[in-house]
C-alpha cells in the first residue's frame, strides 16, 4: 500500500492507504475524498480530478502525456505541478505522496 495525503483547499487533510495498481484518483473516489469528482471515470476526458502534486514528488509521479496536457486546459488555476490524478498510477514508490486540491473543486 502507498499512503497518500489529499489536502483540501481549506487545509483539511485526508490520508489514505491506496493499493498499487490503482490511480491516485481511484484511491480518492473509493474513499469519498471531497473534490475529486472524476466525472469521466478516469479516462482522461475531463479535468474534475485536477490536483497539485507536492513539488518534492514531481519527479516520482512521472511526466504528463500530451492528452493530459490538453485536458488540463479545461482546469482552473493550472500550475507547473498540476496533474490529473487519474493519470498518476499508484506504486509503492509513491508511499507518502502529497497532493493538494484546487479551490475550484471543493
């Protein structure tokens, strides 16, 4: 399991053990994390699972695909560390990952 911390815009933290093989989004949805709507179910066809990856973890979560970059155009307040959580596969190496949710997704 990988322990992932989801931090709401208001600072509320939810720490969840997510099974490797799931995505960061699936871990949130299965545990009712507020702000991760995942309207497309993880198909990289919406931006309702937008998160900000903690800068210390950017190298570990992998690179954005061209499709993910395109979908981020539909998200609000996109930053350098913006990702779609459906596109981050959970591995043991992500144990301790921290993601923050944008204000627009509360």
